[in-house]
């Protein structure tokens, strides 16, 4: 079973994040990059934005790009995942994106990763709904042992309550 942790989507938290891979979904019409993706781009001195401006990436749905991080960073790489246009984003697209990310994490064979949930950079889905969609799609038979969810600090309590409810249900003699 995958262990989950939460960190705030802030510069300080992301600077301290130590993981093999950071997964950052982004929209084709999200310029400048926002949320965790924008903060990490800023810490990488605009590397992600330059790749977008040069046309190496455009954010179409399903597009994936692995960007290695400098040695002074505490993570080994950033996986960018295109979500398509923000105007077309809904729960169905989020579910497909979560499945795409889960498959990419399985293929990557990493033991720990960090994830910004799809659609959260622009607040297009509530954090709780995004987390539920992710849990439904998350890898089951991967080497993945730990995922750190990057989310605004004020959403952590709601996400923690989701895990508490799941734990109680699993421990219930009726469940």
C-alpha cells in the first residue's frame, strides 16, 4: 500500500521536498504556469517556461516530458503532464489524467514521488474530489511506496479526513 503525505504548495515546502520525481500537470492555456508548477519553474529559473516558449511542450492532453533537475535540487526530475485546454477540463478529463499519471509512475519504477493533483493549479476541481479521483486511479502494483501530495495548506485537513474515513472503513468488521 502506498503511504501518503501532504506538503503545502509553497516555495519553502517545495525547496525542502526530497523525492525521486515531481509530477506536475499543466494546461495548454496556462501561461504563466501556476500553482506548484509555477513555483518549481521559478526555482528552476524558468526552465519549464523556456521549454514551452521554444515549442518543446504545448500542454496537449497526454503529453509527457521528463526534465532533469540541477544537482543542487533535492529531487531528481520533474515529469510534466499535459492536461489540454482548461476550458475542457472536468471530472472526466481529471480521471483520465490520473490514470495517465498512474501509468507513468508505474513505468518510471520510482519508489517515491510528489504529485500536484490535476486541475488544482487553477482550482478547477475541489481538492477532495481531485484526491478521490487520484486514489481511484493510483497504481496498485508499482514499486511506488510513498507519494507526497502538493496542495494548499488549508486543504490538508479535508484530505486527512478522507484518509481517516478510509482507514476506519478498512478496520470495520462490517467492511
